[in-house]
C-alpha cells in the first residue's frame, strides 16, 4: 500500500514514517520544501519521490495520505487529498478550529473517503493499562482522573512554530498536547462537558500552561494539565476509584524508541513498551502489571479500514468533540 507523507519534521519523520514502515506500508512520496528535511527524507527512504508541491505529490498514485505538516496546512492539504478520494490521516489536532474539522468531515462523507486523526496516545502503555483496570473493576467506581503532560522548559524555543505562533496559526499547548489529554479522557470515560479552563502564556509566545476540567456523564471528573513550565512535574496519570488509586509516573518508552530509530516491525515492538504502574490503597502500595503500548496498532487499524471497511482507529465524532472542547476552553478561559 503506497503512502505519501506530507511534512517531514518531528511528526512525519519520528512518528509516522517508522510506524508506517513497521506496518508494511511503502513510503512512496514525501512532501517537503525544507532542504534539511529533503536530505533526511532521501536518506531514510531512497526510493521515495520527494515533492515540494502538493498537487504532484497527491497525484503520485497514493493509497493513503498522512498529513504531518504544520497545523496551518492541515485543512488545505486534507481538502486536496479528500477531493481526490485518497484515504487520509491527519496528525493531531485535526484542525485549528471546529469549522476546519467540520469541513474535513463533511468532505470525507461527501467523497465517501476514509478520514481519521492521529490520537496515538490512546495506545500508550498507561492508556491501555487504565482501560484494563476499568474493565476489571479493581479500583472500584472511578471518580477522578488526573492526566498530565508537564515539562520544565523555562526558555521557549524561538525556532519552534508550536511555541511561538498564535492559536489562529496553530500554535500552543491547547491545540498540541491538550488534544491528546482530551482524546484519551473521552476514550476512557465517555462523553463529557467542559467545566473550566485556564489557558495561559507564561514565557510569552504561544500558550504554554493549560488546565482543563471535564465532567463525564459516567460520573468521572478529569483534570487535564499540559505545561512547559512545570518545575515539579506531577505523575503522568492518577486515577482515583472507590477501592484504590492507580498512579503512573512516566510515559512508556515508545517515543524514545522512535526517536532513536527503532521500528515496530510487523506492527509490534520486539520488546515491552510499558510504564511502571502502582496501585495505592492508603499506605499500601503495590505494582500492577502494565499493558505494553503499541502506536503501530493505529496504522494496523487504518489498513484494515481501507481494505475491509472496518471502523477507523479514531472516529470522526471523537475528533469533532475534541475540537469543540478545545475551542470552548479558549472561549471560557479564566485568563
């Protein structure tokens, strides 16, 4: 299955390309005009065609397009791919606004063409472990979830568009890491309403400290924090239930493995990709078996959706709901 990757920066090169390769896709075409990334693309995929213009790129006999470009390009590139009826994956966030996401969804339905978005964090070890424990009931009735992407980078990277562009141009953590947090919370606990939001810029530039609170119909409250200026990062996740709590402090090693050039050949990793998980019951603390993470599952499901018409790995309803919550958070932010 021939795939084209639009954009060859962090998302395209580090995440999508190795996952696609591991799942047996042929990376046939790459869209980038950046000289350094052209060199990297030629090194990584010598047989791939490199394009600087989207039209010949999309006309290169593709079975799948992966849009991993900057957020400002998601809509026009997705529009061009869907008009050609090419199945399309859009990196998160799918769009910068609800209107952009709706336009993509409406076009995919009009053209009867697969569209989905890359919420790969649903296949982190912590996500899979949470869903296992929710299914077993070991924690009792869940009532509070804390999800965090907290880092300490007191000086912003002036060369990073994510850290400097306005929300209208696609910058900031609300669109970036918060989209993962909202997506996974909805995946764990079901439909939710936004209760409160704080969207702030501490370092200047784009928003870099964002906290949202969701109230799920299931009775769980999700407290979601994304920050680049947290000098004391909290646990990656903490899930409180009536019979105990789950605490996971770190991300699983998948991102580090991808950054170091490892590939999940055959659609699975050759070693466990787990986060250490602990159950707390007051002073009693004991480990619980973690489920190994696997981002490649996303592209295995994409392949099945194209070949067999099975459901996409992330539904368009979920993609739209995440966009709605993000847009509402910006509107009601206390800052």
